[in-house]
């Protein structure tokens, strides 16, 4: 269905049609809604989901198997299975021993792939060339870029502590690295030093969230930066209520996914280990139980969005978790009550929540099946935007999914 050898505009339009035709399937959450509107027309899909056994449910964590499972009910989804394997970057860069200092394993593999992608663009790196790394964190990527190509790298990072510790680490590795990778404590959503913006030959962003990478794409393209390499992440972290497409193709689409709907694009859990998955299950179970109890105590028949709480609470008890969530909701001004539960009542509540979860975990597979379509739609919107700004663009997979779910880099080279 979507292939990056195919024209981006065509691929975007096909995905747009798929997402528009089946909008209720990917925007309605079985966790939130008791009755999903799409079940009226897709009862065969609903029945098939409810027939899924426990071991098949586990298997369907594999996105490709899920797409195959859903494709008889949603023509077009199955073709997305093949897209990813076609565009893997050939890894040409390996971290030298001296650059390993403090670099976590997964970040090493991500940055090696990302640097290999950058090198495939052959951006100029002779003395005097400035490269700019947006939202650099401690500068792990910037360090690799410097060792790989020797260009001066300027890092924009809002967090002063990350700038300081990154700079310290670089000075410990070598004086030259400390001098050539320069940190600027800088909010990339505000005005940026124009000389760095204008002189930057290459602009990079690895895993910059929503508005941050959008700002990078817009500002680097406005400055007509010769090379751009951007790997987007957390598409839902935007200030607007709903997504505002960047490209002209996106702007004529009728789709305007809300922040909540955009979460789907990054919803997979394949990099999670067993403990993380267990905690995730517990969190969903406790949130479900909390919601069921709120309905009983407050006579409301609708889902109450619950705020996030510290992950360490998931290792305590349901009672402590519920108290923390309730306090947060009430501080927000909700004024909700949650009468204490006896041990028997708590166990009955958790059983009820478990039964709801049984259904939710099956029905939500329909929604999760559109994750890849939505992510490609968002990636293609960015790729098309860069094309419209005069760039030759490609999309590449720069690392394995097990190293990062967000493993696509958008590479742009300004056409002369
Ligand atoms: C997910 S991390 C990615 C860090 C790094 N690129 C990497 O891959 O290791 C996002 C980074 O963006 C930084 N950040 C958040 N908001 C920012 C802003 N408004 N301006 C600049 N940096 C920001 C965060 O402090 C964080 O270091």
C-alpha cells in the first residue's frame, strides 16, 4: 500500500482514504467507550476479536500479524505489512571506543543508525561547516556526528543540566570534542540565534517530540538549510487541540486527529520488557477498576480521564494508587468521592475490572491495527512538506524496532 519508492503524494492519499473510511475504528477507544459505534457495520470483525484466545492475543502484539489478522475486514491494512523492510539504512558508522563514554546501549545503536543515515546524504563537513542538532539532550548524537565527520556541531537544548553534563562528558573524552560540540541552552519554540540557523549546513533532530520537531522542520526549511535529518517522536505532544497538517496534501485532507487520537501513532509496546508489560497491564487494570468505582460512587455513567501518576505507585497497592489518582483529580477541582473498600469489595471490583479488560484487550486490537497507517500518514505529511519546500526527500529505517519504536528518519537534501 505505502512504499517509499512510490510517490509520497499518492501514498499519502491512499492512507488518507483508508484512515478517513475507517475513522471510528482508530479513534474510538474500547477502554473509554462502552459501545463502539463501528460494531454496527463491522459485527464480523467484533465477533472475530471476541474469539481471540490468550496465546493469540500475545501473538497479535506483533504488528505484522495483527495487520494480517485485520486485513479480511479492512481491505488495505494488510499491504502495510511489507512497507518497513524495504527501506533499511545500511549501517556504515560504528561508535569508536573513545566515544562510548556514558553512552547507553540502545542509544548507541540508535545514534549509529542515525549517523549512517546522515552520512548517506554526504553533507559538507570541512572545517568551518556548522551542523545543528536540535533537542540534543546530553549530545550523544552530536558527539557521534563529530567523530563521524569532524564538523562543528551546535546543540540546541532547553535543559541547562543536560547541556552542562553533556559538555563535561565531552571535555573528559577529549579537549577537541569539548570545543567542537557546542551547547546552547535554548528553547527551540522561541526565536533562535539567526547566525546558527542560517549557517547550519545540516540540521538534525533525533526523537524530538511533536511541536519540537515540527519547529525544527519549519525553521530549517525556512532557512533553506541544505540538509535535514529528522526522526519524529510523540506526535501528540503539540499545543493545539488537534493536528494541523504541514503539507498541502495534509491541509486538503478532512482528517484532523486530536491529541488523544495522535497517541495511537506511538502506542506500540514492542520495546517493552516483561516487567514493563506486567506493570502496563496492572496500570490498565487499576485504572479500569478506579473508573468503575468512580461511576458507582459518583453516579456518573461516563469515563473519567485519569491523570498520570508516578510509576512507582504501581508497585504498591490498588488502594494507594487510587488515593493518589483521586487526590490529583480533586486538586484539579473535580470533587469526586471514592468510598473506602473492604478487602472483599476490592477483590470483587478488581474481578469486574479484569472482565472489562478481557474485552478491551481484544476490541482495542482494531484500533491498534491502524497505528502504522497513522504514523505513516504523519511521516508522509512531513516528507511532503519538505518536498514542497524544495527538498529531495527519502524515508529510511535507521535502527531496529527493538532499539526504538520510532525508527524512521526523514532525510532531505535541498534541490539546487
Ligand atoms: C526525547 S529527548 C531526545 C534527546 C536526544 N535527541 C536523543 O535522542 O538522545 C528530547 C529532548 O528535547 C529537549 N527539549 C524539550 N523541550 C525543548 C525545547 N522547547 N527546546 C529545546 N529542547 C527541548 C528535552 O530536554 C530532551 O533533552
